[in-house]
C-alpha cells in the first residue's frame, strides 16, 4: 500500500509532467501562416528587384534590402554585413550590363518562419553574352510596418 504522502508526491510530479508536455506541445505546434497579401507583397518586391537588375539599376535593386548594419549578404566570399557594404559588393561584382546580364528568379518555397518573418528559397539565372550564371538563394524577409525587406541573403552560384 502506498502512503498518502507518497501518492501526493507522485500525483504532483505526474501533473507537473503533463503540464510541461502540454505547454511544450502548444508552443511548438503553433504554425505561422503567411497571409496571401504578405506573400504577394514579397513576390512583388522580388519582381521589382528583377526589373531593376535588368535595367542595370543596382540602387533600385537594393531598395528591398534592410537599410541596416545588421543586414547580411552571404556568398562564396563569405558574409558581408551592412546595407552599404552589400550595395558596394554588387557594384564591384557587377559593374556593367554585360556582366549583370538578364536576371530571372524562380521561387521554390516561401513560408513564414515567425510572425512577420518569412523565408524564400529559389533559383536565379543570369543570361549573359559572356556566359550564363545559375545558382540558388535563401532570402529571409522581415516586415517593417507594411514593407517586407530582405534582412539576410545567402546566394551561391552553381556553375
């Protein structure tokens, strides 16, 4: 026979365990959904970037990046921090339309990873007279007021 004090301790521990499991399950099962309007806004921003690139306008291309020292661009040369540094990297790497080529994006996946934060995975293709360039990207977007901006860009060429 179990003593009443021992039984209370067992019940108390069991209740604590069940409460902990409940809280963990609730916390991890909440899925963040990206609204249709937010999805469209992000895709429109990407389309604006593609259009600006194809006009040779790096400044306009950069408008969808977070103007912060905390912006990070990560490519084959390693991470670059800051909006100005990222812009300068693009200007140095793509000084003219011949090197820039014609850009097309293909979005593979777009999903919310937290409230007001989305992740996009896709491919890019540069059609160029000096040789085409293809690759992959992962963009992390954050909503600031009504604007979605890229806060992290990991892009790598595959050829």
